[in-house]
């Protein structure tokens, strides 16, 4: 079973707590039940949890139909089941929208002023390959094998050239050839496609300052983590290194002096990062969770605002999973 802890921005109840105040320390949001958390997706003011059994629960803002198909419901308080057309295999959130992929390979979207799920039409695809969905602010993409299809804003040519205001239905963004797409890392007005070898195979949109795709053809082991804001963080597991590109006005870039710790995993939110380190010497082993970046809502811990360096937010005996949202931080612990 999974227990979910959350902290940060909570003005619309998006942390799933019993109140709507920001919090700067991890709070139990979803107690462990029979299910296992597969993924947490976050919009501007709403949050969705996908369970391994294909069900969804959500909380937070519903003024634009993000979670619930009725105009009368302005806010969903506490974790509430979301009615879905079929069993869900993946989910992603935009600023005020939610997109799901069901077990039959159909893509559905609600929110943005549309109340209730509407199907997004993809090209006819073989069903023997998985579909995955990724989202950030005003963009979504669906991955099918080596191909990426996207829709939403195209003001920075993040989907195709020439630029235009928006693209309504999924259109081919790229086909990376024989390699399969591992995932798409998405930021505000840009995206990077990472293949199964860890190579950044495609990047488009308004890329952060200093990032050049032709300079990222690095050895196996590179993993790109993209903040849902202005930054790209490239994690080289083999060398325990993280290189950040983009704006650092609020300490969003990874603090290089912190690399004396062994990185176990990395995630990013809108303007902050979340890091897991693993102990190398002490037994029993333990894991530490740190945050860095802009923590104005407590999403980086009690020291609000822009704090240089890593801020310790938790220590755990089992390996946690971490997710980042819009000024929110999520820690998932698995218990027997």
C-alpha cells in the first residue's frame, strides 16, 4: 500500500488535506489503503493520483472542469474518485485540464472550460505498443513507440513550425526512428524527447538559455529532467552529476556544491527541484529527500522564498518516490 505526503501551495485544496492553508512540512495526504500509487499529476491548482488498478482520485480546483463534469462544483475537497470512461493507464495535467489514456488506447481530456471527458482523435495506431501522456501548462503529448503526438499551445514552435497560437488535435511532433521513446520531459513552452538509451533525441520550443541539443549527445546514462517552468536539469547517473540550464533568479538551478551526496532520483516542479539521496555507509540504509529552488509556498520546506543549496525535508528507511507540481512537493512511501 502507498502513503502520500504533500506540502506547498494549497489555496484550492490541491494537497488533499482537511484545510486550504499552505504547509511547509510533509503532511499525510492520502493514508495507505489497499491500492498502490502509480503516478501523481498536478495542474495549476488541482491534483490527480492514478492507482495501479486503473482508478483516479483528484482534489482541488474545478472552476474550469478540471476534475468533475458539473459546473456547480467549483472545488473538490479531499481525495474524491474521478469518473472515467474506462480503466486508466496514464494521466497528465495542464494548468486547468486533465488528460487520460485508457486501457483501450483512447485519449480523453476534460477541463479548460469543458465539463466532462471528450475524446482526442489520434491517428489510427497499432494497439500492441503502450501509450503514455505528458503535460505541462498549455501542452500535452502522447507517446506511441518512436512517435510523439502533441496539441495545445504552439506560440514558441514547441509542436511544429511555423508557429501558431494553438493546435487543437494531436499532430505528429517527431518520429525518432528505430529507437523507442522512453519519456517526454516538458517545460513551459518547450519539450525534450528522451529515448530508451537516455539520449535526448529531440528538443523543440523556446529552450532555456545555454541548452543546445547538439551538445547533449553524451554517453549512456544521461537522464533529462525538465522543470515545468524555465529550466532543464540533465542528470548523468554514471558521474553523479546534474547540469542545469535556464533561469536561476530564484535558485532554480541545481546547486553544484551539493554533489558530494549520491543521487538516487530527481524530480522537478514548476520552479523547484526534489532530490533523493541514498546513504552509502550507514546500515540500515536510509534515504534523504531534499528540495531546492523557489519555495514561496513552503514547497521547499520551512525556509520560504529563494534559498541557495539543498533543503532537507525528510528522512526515510524505505526508498520514496517523489513528484513535483506547481509549488507543491509529493512524497510517496510504499508499505507492506
